[in-house]
């Protein structure tokens, strides 16, 4: 079992920057792929970004490319989502997720952290 705890959400203004953190425990962190999803009010949950175990490769949702960056620190068992140039449409609950290296699904989810961006 992997336990994920997100932090860093808050109320922001358009154009602000924010960094979300996700602390993982329960498994060797460097064996886990990490990612972020988000769910806006009234919308489906959507994938935002993911990063592989050693951080050498990552994926980012097209609509946030150039603004959001995912990273990880294996020594700290923590992954990050750096969000720049925030827009009101980025308002959502952001969830940290984890999976085994060879998995294609995301079995472990954090409790979520709210990010609200005002115009």
C-alpha cells in the first residue's frame, strides 16, 4: 500500500505560480511512477502530468504544456507539480497518484488538494 499526501493548494490569482507537493510512503519511492490528475467542478477527472521512476521522462497534458512542470526528488520521496501562469480554468482539486513501474493504471491516490484561481 502506498500512502500519498498532497500539499500546497490554495487560492490564487490569474498569472500566479504555485507548487504542489506529494509525499509518498509505504513503498520504495524510486520504484513508483508518479502523476497528477485534477477534477474541476462538474467535469470529469483528467490526467495532468506523469513522471517515470528516475525522472528521465515525463508527460504533460497539452493544455498545460509550457506552464506546468512535473518533477520528483527520490531522496525526499516527493513529487512536485510546478504550476505557472495560472488561469481560472486551472481551478480544480488536484490529486497525486502513484503506480508500480510496469503498471498502466493508477491504483494509489492522495486525498486531493484544492487549487482555486480567480480572474
